[in-house]
C-alpha cells in the first residue's frame, strides 16, 4: 500500500468553484472571500471573520493590532508549530514558552506562573483540534491579581484592560466547547487553511473576533480588512465596482489579504464540512480507537468529553513506555510499509533557532514526554476502511516488534550472568 499522510480534499465541487472564479475574471479578494467569511461566521457564531493569507499572517496582524512590540511578553506552549513563536518574534516581543499537560494543551497553572507585568497576550494551541481549557485560561486573565499586573500601553490595551487571549486554532475548525464552536471561548481565534488542514485554501487562514462588547466588531472588522491591504481605504474590488479611483493610505498596513481563487477552494469544502467531511474524520478516529483498544500500550488522544469535542484534525497516537529512539524505529517501519506518518510536534526548544535563543527542552518535561512517544496517523475523508485497517495492523506489528526487541537479552542481562560467575560486581 501507499498511503499519503494528508492529501487535500479536492472533489468536483472544489474544481467547479475554482473554475467559476477564473471565469468570473475576478481572482483576488472579492466575493468568494466575503462568502467564505460569512460561512465561518455562520459556523462559529463569532462576531466577525477576516480571511488572510496564512495563520502566521493572522497572528502577526492581531498581535500588531493589540500594539504588541519589543519589551512585551506573549505566553505560548513549547509544544506547537514554530509559527506560534515566530509570529511573536516578528512583532519584536518575547515568546515565553511554558509546558503542556497530558492532553497536549498548554498547562493553565504554568501560564499563571509565567505571567509578569510585561505579559500582553497568551496564545494557547488546540493541538490536534482539541480545545484548550479555556474556562481556566479565562479565569486566569480575569483573576484580580493578574488584572492588577497588566500595564496597558495602547488604545486597544486600555480598552480591553487585561491580557488578550488568542487561540491558535490552526487545527480546530469545527471543534466544540459546551455545544458551541470553541472559537466562542476566546477574544480572538485564528484558523489555518494551509494545504494539510481540515479546510484548505492552499495557503490561508481566518481571524475570528469574539471581543468583549467595548469593542465594535463591525468597526474592528473594517479596520482589520484595511490592515490586510496596506492600510488602504478602498480595496480593488470596490474600486472596480464604481467606487472611484481615489484612495488613501491611513496607516502602515500589511499585505496579507486572501485572494478569491484561494477562497474558492475553501468555500466549496466548508459547505460540506459539518455535514460530511467532519463526520468522516470522526469515524476514522473511532475506527483507530477500536483497532488499538485491546493493546497494552495504546494511549488514546483526547477526542470527546462531557464538554468538548475535537475537530479530529490529527490522530496523535501515543505508545506508552517507549523511548524516542523506539518511536523513530516504528516510524521507519511504517514508512517502509507504505504508511506515511508524522510527529506533531518537534518541540520548539529542540530546534536550532530556539536553542540558540536559549530555550532548553529540559525545562519542558511533559512536552518532551508527549513528543517522544507520539506518532500522527493519517486521518482524512478519502481514507478507505481497508486503508485504515492496514494502518492499524501495520502499527500493531511494528510496535510489537519494538517491544519484543526491548525485552530480548540486553547488556544488563549479560552483566547479570557475569555477576553470577563472579566477574562483574
Ligand atoms: C499549520 C499551523 C500553523 C501555521 O499555519 P499557516 O497557515 O501555515 O501559517 C500555526 N500553528 C499550528 C499549530 C499549525 O499546525
């Protein structure tokens, strides 16, 4: 078999939507982006949604919107994709990395302990699509001692008057919390529509606003749209449609708008997401759980509890009591059997750039523990039951092989024998 890790979902409706965009002769930001934003607002019930050209751009946008700059601190987990930290660094601020819990998500206690008068924002990450503990995180940012620590410096910071909570929801479009979209639990939620995510626009993302009532969401939406287009008063589409040729530049904006040709892909997908694509992902996750449940080593990823449900973006399998080296050998085995897998994530403190900045993996024991035994299995709507069963069998046989190796006579046993004959002490 040859099973890819995460191919994009491209059916006839996606192709039709893209062709329609091409034939309309309007390919950059316009009606398809507006339609995609409307779908996201309808799906999440957030107050506004602004599409951008990547999650990373969206994070830089919102950090800049909040006035985050040199000397500020933003708390993030050590266990995430590097974009979470890089967005903070691009704004000149310091990413303060903290450890995670056994559910892969940022540890609220570690967040609490890391807050200083320089802390301006927290970016929890919904790893694999599992929503973080937003109740605890919201309780922390509104805690009286923490509120007193906050030093507002810009207009937006004065208005909010507390730490900003931005969800890295790159994985969690469709995740639920208390029966509503988990995006409702944060001030700002940013989705990614990169090619491997649940919904894709090839490259892209979306900023969802759920700011407190002191903020006018419609005004903020308009301002952010302008921010994505160089701070320009009129976008190309409204100029085309008779709004006149004159425009103005009001501030130093970014150029991070999503083109319609990209939005078309996501638009066709999102229309069948809740009713079709997401349930298929869930079925696969449940088939994996069923396939592994009788093994002694299977650690089930968090999928559903009384309040939360994941978006089934990844299936982060964990194997109890194995080393990083054993995990790597299992991956080699699976690759040779034609099963493409991945690891989410290599902790940032293990990467060259972050090591050079002084981050040390020894400061994040749970992050390392989760990483060392994790293998992300393929999970996407196109997978057949035969393929899933083949993956399950392949994983079971390669894990068994590794576990058998580890109980074969080892150096220690030999030392025991030498001890018996009096040679070693
Ligand atoms: C994919 C991903 C990102 C970055 O998304 P882009 O759209 O590629 O910028 C950020 N955070 C996490 C956790 C991701 O998996």
